[in-house]
C-alpha cells in the first residue's frame, strides 16, 4: 500500500511523505531543488515526529544533509550535483530532457489489452518501439513492473530489433526505461535483457558520436541508475578523459560528474592532464561546478597533486564563503583534506578562519567536514572546534552514527578537552548505548567499533560494548573470515583493555589473531639490524640516528633494546635501564626475545628504573601548537602504566641538529630524566 501525505508547505519549502510497505520516503522541495531521504518505519517515525513538531524551513536548514538515525543521506551529493547541472543553461544540450508525449499518455484499458496481446515478433522495429512507448507511459501510471509475464513478448521483440533502430529511437528507449526503472532492479527479468541490448548498441555506435552526444547518452544511463555498471558509460568516460584539454569547461565538469558516479577513474588516463585542464578554466566555473570536480577526484580516490590548484580552490572558498552551499563546501574540504601537503597547510588555516562565522548556518554534516579538514595535516583551529562541539552537544540525538564516528576521530586526534558537564565524549558514549541506535550499529558495525576506539583514547571505556565488539562472531560478521581485513581498532581496543582496565573480564581477541594483527599493524623495524643497510624513510632515518646516539651514550648495544613494547602502536621504541647507582644495565635476552604480540613490561631487575626513548614524527604533533595527538598521548600513558618513563625526541627539535650535536642533545635528554646519575655511572 502506498500512502502519500503533504506534511508541510511554505512559500519556499514543501515536504511530501510517501509510506509504502513500512518504508518511509520523504521528498523535500526547496527553491526548485528536490531532496529525497528513505527510512525504515521505526526510524521514519522519529523523522515524522521531529518534522511535524518544528518549523519545516528551520528543520531543513539545520539538518539538510542527514536525518535522524537515517542510514541514507537526506541530501545526496550526487543529487545535488546533478541539480547544479540541470539549473545551468550551459548543460542544456548534454542532459537528458524531461519525457513528455501527451498522445502516448492517453492509453485506454481496451488499447492496453490489445497491446499486450499483440504478436510483437512479427512487427516492424518502428511499431515495436511505438508500442513500447505507449506501454511505458501507461504502466508508469499504473506502477506495473516490466518483469510481468504480459510484457515478455514486447521485451523480447524490442531486444531483437533494437539494432535496427536509429540513434534517436535508441535513445528514446532509454528515456522510456526511466518509466520502468523505479519498479525494477537492474537484474529484473525483461529489464536486464533490454538495457543490456541497448548498452551494447550504444557501445557499438559511440565511435561515430561527438563529445556532446556521448555526454547526452551518458546522462540517460545516469538517470537509469545504471551508470556504474553500464559498459558504454565506462568506455564513454574513458574516451572523454583521454584528452581533457579538448573538452570545454562544462564538458570537463559533466565528464567528472560521471566519474564521480562510477567512483572509479578511467585506466591509463593521466590525472595530471585533468588537473592541468581544470587549472586553465578554474575561473570560468562556478564554485558549485568546482565542487562537482572535487567529488570526482575524491570519490575516485585520486588526490589532487597540484598544490597550485588546491590554493585556487581555497581562494574561491574564501572569496565566496558567505554564499557557498554546504554540500559544495563539504566536497571541496574533503578533497583538500585528502590532497593537501603539510607544507601548504597555512592557507588551509586561513580558510578555517573564514569559516568560523558560517558554522551556525551550515548543516552538522558540513560542520563535521570543517572539523576534519585539518586532520591529515594535524592542523587545529580551536575556535571552529569549540563552536562545532556546541552544535553537536545540542543536536547529537539527530546525528548519524557515521558522523559521530567522524567527529569522535577529530576530537581524539586533537586531544580536545571539553570542560562542559556532560562533556561531548560523555554525550557520544550515551548515544552509543541507546537502543534506538541498534539498527544503525547493525548496518555500520565498523563505525561503532571505531567510536569505541576513539573514546578509549580519551580514557572512556564502555566495557559492555567493547566486550560485544571483541566477540569472535561479531568480528567475523563485521570484517569477514580473513584476519588481514580486521581493522587496527580491534587490536587497539583489546590491548587498551589489558593495560588500562586490568579488572575487565569481557571478551578478548584470540592470541593467534592478536599476534597476526600486531605484525601487520607495526612497521618492519623490530630490532636494530632492521635499520642497517636499507633505504629508510625520514622517520626511520631519524630512528637510526637516535638509536646510534643512544648506544654511544649508554655504553654499547647490550645496554639498549630497540623494539615494540606495545603491539598496537606502529613505531618501535628504544629501551634502557638505570640502576640506583647510575650504572646502565644490560638488557636480558629473555626480554629481547618476547613475542611481538605481547605487552612488554620492564625486566624485573632490583633497584632499576626503566626508560624508553619515543621517536615522535611530524604527524604525531598538532602542527600549530606542538602538542601530542591523541594516539601519542595514549601511547605515552600506556608506557607509563607498564612501568616505563618515556623520553620524547620530537622531529622538530632533532631535524635541525648537525650530526655532531645530536649526541649532545640526546645526552642532555637522558641526563634530565635520570637527574645526571647515568653520566656518573658511565664515567
């Protein structure tokens, strides 16, 4: 049963609700845009209650990109991007028109019965096409399925005769299929045979089509929601992408829109050429069009290599910050975060500064992407984070689990301190425990696990939920049977519970899995010899320099151990022990030979204090305030609980030292920690 209800209508906004088979679908019409969201019945009731009890325009403004506990985005990026194209006259010749044919819509019941009984196999291709058009319009009104047996003869005839149709007629079949596609999945009987036959014909004929016609036909496939599986679409985007310099600015944008839909960049195509073509026309495109380009790069997992192009995108955001649409802004921030090099982070801070006054007008999802914008470069903007946390605190009940996971990541990365009561961490923890979240957790279990992990970095342990996610059945259902696919967050939770919650009696991962995960999530430097005679990264080179200096200061390799003390952190640390008299102890072989999957507590040597030198790379400090990120703070805390005194060697202090100064620097660090006793012992 389908029920349609006009819930609220204003001058600017109309909301219509459809209820069918315990599914709720809302259509929000706003300034000639239509936004669609779908709910299961229980989640939809929350949406209906919330929408009916508030001003519709305010609800649309504050939650235009997500819905209460919804598993689908209320405003799809792709829907918004397509509407941007539709509203721009420059794309009129390359987008599929609205289907209208009044003489075909007036099919009587008697004519319908005659059409379905006709022997279509002996009819001409033109007559078969005309019959298909009439039945398409009639059945669209009656909400009938092409898979019904009464359409078998017509479908088979059209499949066999589609090669006889001219290009315009072939394209008109795609238009008519849009009348059926809502009722049919891509693999439904009759429907799948028909679209596959048209797909083959489009592929055969595409060599004779110019760029505008390729885009025009491609748009028909997009409107059928077959863009990701159509062979024609794949070859079409590949052909257009090979010479992007020959595309007009609008053709470039539309081509990238279809790449975005497919979520895959064509093979053997130079992304650099795309970037170069975009740089040449960036001032000819609107900010919304640039947002579509950003979606294509991000969804196809192709970072923008040109830092000049990224600077242009950020400049446009700054210049139009008061009018930029939130979906466009989110798309641009995502690709900037994905692509920006740390040396160019200063411009991003300017963008974040300009966005501060806009946070109140933007959706919470867009605010989440503002919070995430600096995470890849460890760039922190306190004003933005404070304001976004205030928004989350007020609107957290209507926030999706995926957004809770993302904001929890940003908060834990920056070690955000919320002095409010309850804190944002407490509010997130409370949301995770609500029964209303169970369906969402079943749909996105990995988001749930990551949320628990990020909360654990801030010393918030939801033991009951952690036991649930460490259960072997939950792990198998979430990550599959292949241990290689189990996420780092599972190992982190398991080890954190062992170190910080010794009284915990819930589920733990099996020793075999722990050892395996420890090996794949730690770097390959497990001992000193692994650093010798190989090509090193900047961090590994720094580690070799520090361990060499430590060996020189402390009196030999037998006094120093390089290894992973905790198996859930990637980098190895340098261990040494100092007796009460200031002498340096030899590291026992039993300690050196401990398995990689265990937490290594210091050897039990009387009157000995144990230290570990922690090499801190550039991505372990918040860039503009030089404070440890959440993972580093947690690592230092865990090392202290195990019985070590961490000695940090930050990259920004070490990298500027000449070789002859490195030993003096480390010697000073060691002496400061041991109150000069170690030097007395060595002498």
